[in-house]
């Protein structure tokens, strides 16, 4: 399971790494982004890349796994194909966490780029409109078969975009090329990654510190989703 990630990169560094034109969400270093919270994602808005805050987890009835979406299922579902074609996004990420059960103890591993570069994880998003025209954006992270570094711990890993593939992934001119886009979602080369066993106490201390601090918009859990959905329409 890979449904937690960290982002401690500063906004200026993100702007340089992903050639951002705009930032629309407050951002501070955070070690534990999790489902049902607002997370930072990068979108292409009319040819300009923007950092936005989206709720992590699709909310439509057809989303079997709202948080993680198997890249192999994209072309089999009409709703997925529509979002895949026009609403792709990137999760910027310093590292993501892999949770495994080792005997009676849960062990957490941190996976990151060997060179320390911010990773670009592929995803897509949905936009809901309320009766007043307000927008509510949700997103999902795409997964692919794990590489040989991670396969012993999890069968699937986030679809990490290699090199400058994130630029192609966000490129609106590629909207009508599903086969090409699908070709970008292959396992990340294991030699370009590092894996470290994390101390549970260390992770708990980080989480407690972040929960106890003055949270920015991006770190707050999104509550009352079922109530919200009753007033939303596509």
C-alpha cells in the first residue's frame, strides 16, 4: 500500500523544478500527506502549469478505489478515459511510504529518488460544481507494477514519471494520444531509487508535530464529504 507521501520542497524550488506559472494553494513542508486531505498537485490550466490543492480521493460512485487507480484499468472504464484525456495532474513528492506487515509488527519504508530530486507522480482529477458555480476538485494517484526494488514489499507502486515525462504528461496537445500517455506509466528504474526502513517512532513524532502545528490549507482533512456530495452535480 502506497497511500502516504511527503513533500518538503520549497515553493521556489517547485517552481523551478516544474516550471510553474502560478501557485494557488498555501504550502509548507509536510511529511505525511494522506487520503481525504487536501494535497498539492500540478495541473495544466490553458497551457500554464499551476500548483493547486485537491482533495485526495475521487468521490464519484464509479470510483472503486478513490485514492489509487491502476493504470491498466484506464482504457476499460469510460469515466476514467474521460479524465485521463483531459484532467491529468502530477503529485510532487519527496518520498512515498510503503507499509508492510512483518510478523506482528508493521514496518514502514521510505522510497525516494537516489539523487534526492522531487519525484513527479502521475494522477488525474475530477471537478464538481455546486449550484452556486463553486468548484470542488478531487484527485487520484495512478499506480503501476512495482519495480524489483519494491516488489518484495508491495505489488504496485505509484506511477513515477521519468525525466521530463511529467511535461509530456501535462501537455494538453497529448490529450488525444492515450496510447502514448499510457506508455509513460511504466515502473521507475530501481537503480534510480533508494529505500530506507523508517522508525515508527520517528514517523509518529513527525505526524504529531504537524497535527499540532498551525496547519495550512493543504494539510487539513476534508470533512463532511457525504454531505457535500448531496449538493454537488457534475
